């Protein structure tokens, strides 16, 4: 089992220089894993549970959790959130208001929004937290932050990692098919994220850990090897995706960065989500968006492989670049969300000409190494397309229902934060115009 590999990380210094001594949640993935619930509750010495679910997840597994606790005569209070829930202040507020003070353990039953909310509540209440996963749809199960919309902006709030993650295969395999596909989509993104992590090390000297990268690659390979069974809800396929997603969350805590699991493809998805919040435009499940963006990024990297960097071209492009004009375009494309990016640029100085010249020297010196990384980590676009076709997942932004300009989306990905991704590389090379023709 992949989870066993995590033991290699504890108690010794890694070749990367870090000791990766971070909290790793207990994981129980098997058929009937929910039945282990009393064991975990007793382990924490808890006396009364606060159970959070929504109407769908209550049907999928919440009721079963309650039945098990009733049978054991264990005290609990349940709060089933009604209606369609969003990851925002309103949902968090509802849960906090319904929380009963003498509860000493939180059990959340669900996936993205429910888990993000449960993590926040457990951080506020400072009590243990168990997540009963209902879908292998995203990699936030093992992370200690929550993605929430605050004042209309998507932010990553520091919350708390689950103490126990319960993945009952009987529940997970019966999740909506769309969520199973999204889970695999979020895993596909790791082809790009690992490549960009290595590239960032070469160009901007970013910290990198090969052991963590290996862990993620192994998890991803397992998902791909078993992908054919996903549509039939095959247990091995579902297990590989769930385990892979949990592992990627842990890999991010090991690294102390999102690098092992998120690259430019995640930024495409973030931009679409930001526009959704700002303008009410359509968005899709995170993993489905990431899958489409992974396909786009793989195609762009194929074009990058044909580029010969030109120092003159890059320097001329950067000297002509007008940040004022660009920030105006960014504001009209993203609305209020652009303000933070523009404010960050004042501190980060990503567009500083001297910093650019320094990066460009590294890019030109190490171009062969960069291309080798692309070859080693990113499969051909057609291989990714084949996987998406096989699982009948959306292949284009249009199929996701997203209709904003793709090139502007790409351009905007370089401003999200100071993280070196493909769009930063193409800007550094002075080839943004070419990229427009590649999309
Ligand atoms: Zn390491
Ligand atoms: Zn993700």
C-alpha cells in the first residue's frame, strides 16, 4: 500500500535537507471503513460527537455514521446543512452557530465544502476531527488549510488537518461519476506540477525534494494504470484515486508548499473560479477544470520543446512590456480579485527587469536541462487526451461551460502569486505572442 511509503519520511533527515517532520493523519481506506468509527472516537477519549453533513452526503454515509454511533449508545448531535452549499462565510457561519459546545469531537461527512468547513470548525473549537470521505474528488483531505470564499474572494485559510481520514470504498465507489472523474483529473495535474517544481528549481533556485516527487509520481502511475476501471466504479481504480489524492495532500505538507500537487493547470482553474465568483460565470468541479487545463498545459509544453531561447528577443519583449496596461487588462478580466495580485506585485516584483535578466541567463544556460525535465515528466498531449476520452471527461473549456478568453486566462496565471509556472517562463522568453497561436 502506498501509504506505507510515508514511513520512509519519518524519523530521518531526507536527502533534500528537510526532516519532513509534519503531522500525518491516520488513514483508514477499505470496504466497511465506516464501521471503524467507534474505535477512532474511543482513541480520542471523546464523549459526544458533532456530525456535519449536507443532504446528499447524509444519504451517502451520514445516516450510516449516526446508526453506528446509536448502536454503540454514543452521544452525538447531527447538523445536516440544507440546500446547495458553497464554500463561503455563510456556510461556515451556519455550522458554527449550530455547534453544540459540549461536543468534544467533530465528524464531517462529505468532500470539498464539507471538509473545508469541518476543518475550520475543528480549528476554532480546538477538538479532534474525523472526515468520512464521500467522494475521491479533490486533494484537500489531508491538508491543513481550507479553501473558502471570503468577501467574494477565494482564499486559502489556515485551518486544521483531519486527525483521521475514513475512506470507505463502498461509499467512495458510489459517489457521482462526475466526482470520480474529477478526482482522476486532479491527479493528472501532477504531471505538470512536478515538472514545474523541478523547472523552478533550475530557474529560480526553489527548494525541491526528489523523494516527495517520487511519492507523487508513484501515486499518479497507480491511478493511470487503473484508470480503465473508473467508469465501472472498480474498487481498485477508486482506491488508487482516493489514496493518490490523500497522499498528494500529505506530500504538500511534507514540502511545506503546494508545488508537489499544483502548477499552472491549477492556476487556470483558480482563474475560472475567480471569474465565477466575480461575474457569476459558470464553473465546474475543481478536478475537471484541472484535467482540461492539464491537457492545455501539456500541449503548450510540446510547443516549448521546439523553442530556441533568444536573449535579444526576450530582453526586447521585457523592455517593451507595459505593466500599467497589463494590470488594467487584468482588472477588467478578473474584477476585484485582481486588486490583491496588483498589490502583491509591488512586493514581489515579478516583472522587475533586473530579476528578469538574471532568470533569463539561467533559462538560456539550462535550456537542455529544462527540456529534459519536460520530456521526463510530462506525457504527450495525446496520451492525456486518451485518458480523458476513456473516462468521458470534458476535454475543452467549452465542454466545461467556460467561455472566457483562453489566452487571457493563461496570461493571468502568472500574476496569481510569486510562483514560477509555465506562463512566467513564456513571459521570460518573450514568446507570449507565440503562445496565443498555440492555444
Ligand atoms: Zn525531502
Ligand atoms: Zn487540486
